[in-house]
C-alpha cells in the first residue's frame, strides 16, 4: 500500500493487518493510518535506532566533571535551596547552558555510544483541518497511559490538538538536541498531511525522570511551550529551571511517594516555592494525598484543567502554525490567582485558601501561582478532596 504525505490513508485497518504492515516496512519508516473510535482519526508511528548521546543522562555525564561526581554528601540545607556549596551545585545541577554546537563537539570527542530503538507515535483527531497545538508526552512511566486516555483525546478533539508520544532509552528521560523533537513532528506532519505540526505550540508532560524532558526542554524552548507538567518528579533538581520561569508549570507530588523523601520532603516540596521567590515563576504545585509514585484516575482531571486553561490563555485564537511559529501570549502575574501551599506538617487533604493576586492574604512570594479563577477552584478542590468532577 503506497502512501504519501498529501494522501494519508483514512480507512480503519484491522489490528492484525496493522501488525503485518509494521513487520514488513523498513525500520524507521513512518505509517499514517486511522485507528480508534473514529474512522478518520490519524495515527503515526516510527521506530528509529538512536545513539546514546541523545539521552539527557549522557549529556549530564559529559557536562558534570567526574572529579566532582563523588563529592556530594547527600545533604542540602533547605533554607538555602538552589544555592548549595559549590561542589554540590555542580553535581546536582540540571540547568545547563549547552549549545547544539557544544553537544556536537562532545559527541565527536567522546563518541556517540551504543544505539537503541526509540519509538515515536502521534495522533490527530478526525475533522481537524489545522492543528492548533501538540501535547508532547514522554512515554516514561505514566506517559504511555496518558497518550491513549479517552478524556485527553476528547479534549484534543475540542481544542484541535495533536498528541505525540515517544519512548526508548535515548529519549524518554529527556534528550539532546531539542531539535530532535521538532524533526520528528515535521516527519509526522509530512506523513499525515499536517505540515503545521513542525511549528505548532507545545504542551509537555513528563512523569518521574520524564521531568528531564518536560522541565529541561521548556527551559530552552520558552517561545514554543505554552505549559508543562512534572508528575511525581524523581529528581527535583530537574524541576529547578530558572529559564522556564515564565512558562506556566504544574508539579504534582504524591504524599506517599518514596522519591519525595529523597533527600528530604522539605527540600523537594520547596522547589516551586524557591522558583516563585527567586525567579517569579508562574508555577504551582499540588500534593495528592495518600498516593505514591504513580498517578491514578483522580489525578488526571487536574492535569487536564491546567492544560485547557493554559491553552486558552497562551495560544492566540488567530494563531496559524501553517504560516510558521505561533507567538504565544505572555502571562501577567497580577492577573492570576494565588494559593496557599500544602502544609507538610498537616499532611492529607487540606482546604487551601485561594484568591486573586491583589486580595491574597498569605505570602505572595512563595504561594502557588494559579492561571485564573476557574483553575484556582479546581486546584483548591483537588487539594481538599483529592478529586475533581
């Protein structure tokens, strides 16, 4: 069956035929066909063999001096979060000033490393003539389940969004260079008849060490990302990204997550407060009571509320990625809401006060910054009851 970018297949293929096609096509060749509940939904899949040098773990290992790697004692004064002793800052820092040319130089010097498969998948809902934005998801942890979540797909239909997911050791915890994502989106657009994917605004999701994608990528692509989520970050130094301060972010912790206690709950819960105080970050965090490292059915509605409200505020209605990159709307601190942060000493469900910035009675420098009144109400309800409608 021959396919072109201008004439994507729009017929539902039986599962066994899809499997046969995947087995027969050459490695790395993208497919675009319809699947799911609608006969005209478009899906994209490709598997590439990528070298280890693309992974953010490889980048970190090459940018942290090896002589410093064993010097951190595992402790950090929470009162000085973000400004530890110099040797600790070097070892734990995830906010790099690494240009693509420097990365290429490192690869030439060190070698690209072993190759492993990375799989990229995309989905465009039926009836979308022009994609308004892309939800890009690391498949690490819960990302794979989120990609096929029915409620997310319904939101994508309503807002004219595409979904894009990737998994494999070279990419799922974050990758370099950032242009790798744009190249794969361009390939998807060419195969599925949506060339605007190359320039569409992005919403990023990463679970656990997938935060190495959602937070770290945002820090270097602030003009492209309308919002991002870190779900149960495995390492909060991945979250500490001053360059991403003006892109709205949501960090969700699990109260019983063992990663929350490494090295201390106080330190990890302080990361958004420090970003708020030191960098004016337009970020908020939530703690899901009585839950561990994985999100559940009650977690997603808060993520979806954040996605929808950030999209409405950041992506201009007249934006058209067919004409090139879309200029995102900046957000103003004064026009948002603030929420009192979850109290570790109390634990459990907490009814946390929220108010417009001008009327907030707590400490505005560290309080969670909330997009608008509707999102603030959802955030408060989630913290008080652990669920939304």
